[in-house]
């Protein structure tokens, strides 16, 4: 049977591909149809979106897509096998199949739309793999039961009230916090939170943009809105990076840091310990989540750029609020150098720019002058809250050059 070959998408529109998993029994081969759709609400059919980890390339499996062979990872195969239904087809969006990963231009176009893909989905299915033991199965079933009972109470939107009722029903189902059943499921939760899904950078926007989400372990599932509160309910301490993921789950996020601050640099620092196969995704995966960088006209994924170029663009955006045509002329910033306070980035860049020979002919000297002028202008207008930076400059060796530069702010450059 021939290998699958992608048909080009219309990249001038909000086009995506959707995967229709044909109904079948557990013994049938997984067979799917892949077709083009558009995110326009009036045109797009109702679908669900999958959030998962790719897993390694070892033990890859094959499925049928449009009657052609298609190779996927073992973890994705397991997810599709469990999601498939025996009574009806399932319409799904899954990145490894719906995006031509070998086409950088298409990949950039699709990544740019992923926030919309997940927010438009009827539900996001979070795949954590098969349960490791019976306690994990019991935990997922308990959370689902608790969610059903708390939902019947029709409480308000306050997470504290929701968590309090969850704790009440958890004890009603499992007994006191010292009981064998309670301790066993608490241990199962601790192990489940070590799943590599919680460390993957892309899952952040997949969950943060979801209207509704369910956590899937094998054949069992529970609502993410209640799963996200379980460490609090069961008094289980988790590391900061895992807690940051739990904080952005549906319903939970309304009462966490998510509702107060989501600028790009804050997200970069918040999720610095997340992992990505492609280092560029440590930035691109956060764009649609951010309050300041979600506009594709200002900042959009381009896999034709190197990681160094992407870091330069990001540094430029953090300091200037946009990517300027001379962003690649800035001093080099590595990914780790994007996390410190903006004041440090601005001071480093300003000192670099002021030390350049402005009279030197050529693009480098001209770009350095433009950088210095724009930064000084933003400082003058109060667009950068950098009192300590201004003080260090006013008393430092750069004072005379800074003053000379400020006198040229109104001149063309």
C-alpha cells in the first residue's frame, strides 16, 4: 500500500486539516480520513483536539489515512486506539497528522493558528497514556465522580468553594485522609503528575485556550477543571512548574495568576523549565497565550529562522513592543538571557548601542544609533519603568554620550 502524501493547504486562509477516525472494534485497524477545513465558525464542523506528548520514534506504528500508510509514534497510536469509538466516527485535530511537519512554511502558518484551533475545539482531550496501575484507574474514576457531584451543587465560580466541596466528596468516597484508599489514590496522583506531558511546552496553550478539557488515562477520563484542584484537595505538594500547568486548566485559571499577568516575558520565565524538541518552540508555543504577543501581525512563528534569530526578535519585542527591521542588529541574546528583568536587557542593549561609533558608515553603526535613540525615547516617555537604570546611566560614564544622544531625538536617523 502506498505511503501518504499531503495535499497543500490554502495558506492565504484560516485553513486546517481535520482527522476523521472511523468507528471500529478494538481488533480493527485504525483507519482515518484527512480533509481540509476552515476555522470560520460558519464553515468548521464540530471537532475535538488532542493534547499529548509525541514520544520517541522507537516502536512506531502505522495507521491508514485516506487509504494510505501513515507512520505515527506508539504514544499517539495508543491515544487514537483508546479515543476511537465503536458506535460513531470521531472528528479530531492532532498536530502530528494534521500538519505537514516537513513543510516549514505550512508549519509556521499552522502554529500561528494553534491557539484558535484549541479554543474553537468542542473539547480538548489530554492524553496521559495508559494507567500505570489500578490505583490510577481508581483515582480518575474518583475525580470524575466528585466532579459530577460538585456540579450538581451549582456553586458559584469561586475555586475555593469548588475545592472545598471536592474535599468533602473525596472524603465521602474514600474515607478519612489516613485511610488506605485515600493514601493509595494520593500516591497515584503524585505519580501521575510526574508524567512527561506536564513538562511539554506545547501543552500550555493547548490547555490554556481550551473551553473544556478532559484528562484521559487509558479508557478512563475526568474533567480537567477538577483534576487541576486535586493536589490542593489532597494536600499534595507539587513543584512550581507543574503547579503552573495546573493553574491554567479550565475554570481553575479564573482564580490564579493567569487572570492577572500574561505578558510574553512573564510566561517565558514561568515556563522556563518546560521542554521542547525544537528550542524555537520555547517561544512560539507561548505567543497565542500572551496578552502582548498574540497578534500574528506583530509576532508570528517562522521556522525558516534560526533559534538565534528568534531570540533576537523576542528580545526586540520585549524591549520595544514590536519586532523592528533592525532586530537582528541587536546584541545577541540566548534563550536564557530573555528571562531576567527588562531593565537588565535594556541596560545591556543601551550600553552596547552607546559604545558603537555612530559616525561609522554602514548599517551596523546606523542600526546601533537607531536602537539607542528609540530606547532613550521610550525612557523619556515613561514607557519603560526603569528608575534604577536611569540612575545608573545618569551617574555612569555614559552620561555625556546619553545627553548628546537625547539632543538628537527629534532628528531623522
